[in-house]
């Protein structure tokens, strides 16, 4: 059985909605998960975006210009982020948004490099939810309500708290897949024929009657005609 993949529940908060408008990351959070269990290992950073935070964005995540004025800029934390995410599978809600910001800022510093250069893959829980609940509300808040994930202590959409909520949402989204895999594994273990010692079995060899052999030969001839002479079993029978 292959070793569990290192996964990271990841989220970012930004100065605004569009990276094309020059908006930047102000908060980065990633929680480590092994074998569907959070390990307690995490990376949580506040970042000086080197620009003003849009008031609408501040109302959502609660981060102000004053709070990040003395924080490191992205170029000063990129090595730490890169080392933490290296080789991992990222689990992100609306991955297009977060990956867009991360890739833009990575590319500014490491020309031509993207986050995908360092990770093993990305799971977008928004895509998963849309496939599982087509036509339904699939925001993180809506999924927390659907799966009864407690978010009473969440005043703002902070990256760290959203990662903790997303971890529970992801486990609920994938629970059926894991249960099915476990059932398949259990079924296979019940029928492990490699453990059967045929030498200890009292086997009886029953030979076909002449009539049964003729019927079988007639069937092979018909099969050979239908396959236009390509029946390997019929040729083998004639060679015996």
C-alpha cells in the first residue's frame, strides 16, 4: 500500500479581488494533513502587500493597512512558503483565485516559475462541491452549514480560520470515497486466493463424455466461422 500523500489545506487573503488590478496577498495560511488527519504543523504569515488594502476587502477579512505595515514583504517570505509547500498536494476552495495570486507573486520574483513547479497537485473543493451538489450553494459558508461544521467563532474570512473550516469540509466531501475504498479493500481481503493450498484439497477430475466433446467441438467450429478463421481455441483443439 502506498504511503499517504502530504496534503496542505491552503488559503490566502488579498488586498482586493483581481490580481490584474495590482492586488496582492496580505495573509497566507496552510495546514498540514497526513492520512486525513491534521498534524498541527502549519505555516501562517501576514504580509505587507506594498499597497493599500481595498476597503471592501478589509470588511471581509478584517485586515487593515496598519496591521501589515511592519510585516515582511512577499519577496522576504517566498523561500519559507516554497519550502513548506514543496512536494505537497494543495487543497483549496476556489483554487483559481488563490493560485492566481500565488503564481503572479512567484513569477514576479522567480521569472517563469509557478507554484505548480514545486507541488504534486491541486484539489479544488469548489469544483468537487459543484459536481456533488449541482445547482446548490457551494461557498465555504454554505458547505459548513450543509455539513454542520461549526463556524460560530468566525467573525472574518481570515486565511487561518478558513483553512480549519475547509479541512472539515474536505473530509466531509470525500468521506463517501474513503468508505467505498475501505469496503473494496475489505472485500478483497475476504477472497485472498493466494493463501489457498491446493495440495490440501481433495479434488476430483471429471472427464467429458464423447457426446460432450462433440458438442464442444461443434461450438468451436461455429466460433471459428464467426471469427473468419481467427479462433485460437479452435486451432489449438485441432493441433491436439
